[in-house]
C-alpha cells in the first residue's frame, strides 16, 4: 500500500466514524421556547431544526426552540 | 495509444450524456416524491429552503451549526466519505447548481477566461462565511453564507415569491443584497463558465481539496502524453490537466479524458498502483 491509499482509507474511516457517531450517539439537550424542559435531541433532528431556523443558543449556553406548535415552513434567511 | 481501463471505458460511454446525467440527478434532489428528508444532508449545493429540496444543504447545516456552536458530525462525516471517494466528481456530474451553470454555458457567446488562482477564494468563502463569521457573529451577520448564497436566492426566494403570488398570499421580498446577488450571478454565468463553482463555492472547495486524496483519481501516463494540448482545449474550466492532475481547481467533468493519445484516464488510487508496477519491471533491464 502506498501513502495515497493509506490516506484515503484513514479519511474514509474517519468520515464513517463521524457520520455513525452523529447519527447514532450524538444528542444535545434542546429546551422549548418557554424554557421549561430540556429534551435530548438527536443530531439528525437538529439538522431538520436548523434548516427551518428552529433553534437558537441563549446567552446561558442552552439551546432553545424558536417556536411553539407548528414549525416554520422554511429557513428565514 | 494507451490501453483504457474499465472505468475509463465506462466514462467515455457516459461523457456525451453528461448533461443528461446531471439532469437525471435532479430526480434525487428536487423531491419528486415530496418526502422532504431534511434530517439528512445531501452532498450537493441545493438550498433546503427550496420548496423542492429532498435533503438539507450541507453548507447551510455547517454554517447554522457553527452559529449555534455545535459540531456537525453528520454533515462533516458525510462530506468526508463522499469527497474521499469521489472528490469533485460531484461538482462535474451531480450538483444541480453546476447543471444550471453548465446549461448557461451552452449559450454560444464568447467567455471571459479567469485565472486559476482565483479558485482560492473558495477557501476564503468556506472559512469566512461558513465557519468563522457564523461562529463569532451568528446567523444574523450580513455575510452569513445563507444570506449571500445565490442558490438560496434562485432556489428558495424566487420560487417562494412565485408561489405566494400565484396563491394570492402576501409576498415576502428578499432584501436588496440578495436581489443583487441573484442578478450578478445570472449575469456572470453568461460571462464566464461556472463562475460560482470556480470562484466562490465553499462546497466545491471541500471537494476540490479532497481531489488529491480521493479513491477516484485522474491518471496521467507521462510517457504516452504527446503534449498536443488537446486536454487543455477540452477543459472548458481553464485547467491544465497535462501539467498536473487531481488539483483542487479541477471540477472532474472528465472531458479531458477524451484526448487523442488517451494519456489521461479516470482511475482509482488502487488501480493506478496495479498498472505502475509492471511498467517499472519492463524498464529495469534497459537501465
């Protein structure tokens, strides 16, 4: 095996590990707009939330939803 | 004439139909089944605010995650897998925004040639508008990628205006910056070929960077190259494939592999290794 092949295999392994970790293990607490309760939310769900501008980080460092009830249809930007 | 490997033979069969291949991929990106799977990132530049978007845009997701101070494991992991396998083949064959620019390039008018070094702006876009500005200033900064993205303007703002107008709903007009960006983009795609991809695309920067490491690889047989310059003529993006293959500026449209002597071939890093070994054995007795 040459250097190129080893680099490619290492990169693909790294990418696959990150992808699997993101999908299966990475969760973050997200609080509702009213600040009452935090729910452990999977990264895949976070992706959907950010795609509609549904999340914001408060000055205290916690993640909050920007809406209650029906989610916005599309990203506001 | 060099013996063509199986991958190259397949590429040569597909090359005349490249636009159709790009168009066929629209069936994947434009959500024909209305599934709207926005928990998954696509590997292409297609705005998730578009009414017709199957997946989430990886650049938008990375920028939004950066603004929220989170690490996007899924988006980055997916990009490393795709880029590490194919490099910028995605730009040349799969991306819908590339297709739009390739269609504009079919209009037979004289095009402005742009220097290759200008491609480094893509890294500035990636680092600046996708990572650093969102991280330090949040999504409300005027240079946040989604606010200045022409794909967002064309694929989301324009369709949403048309949709609101036809349904009789109040129209939400984009700001002056966004309208200007859409106008500039629409003009420049007729001035030069693939301006967004070659100068500013942050996703193209990632794929281009991986060209040198990816499993899919361009192979130049030095001893077969006759320096005829045909590959440079075939490369409409201003590349010099006979000088250096697998550069970060290459969009891997693979048109250059049609050169007469067949010195340039689509290959893989594993295949390149197999073909190099017998050549060395043949040369050794002469030395």
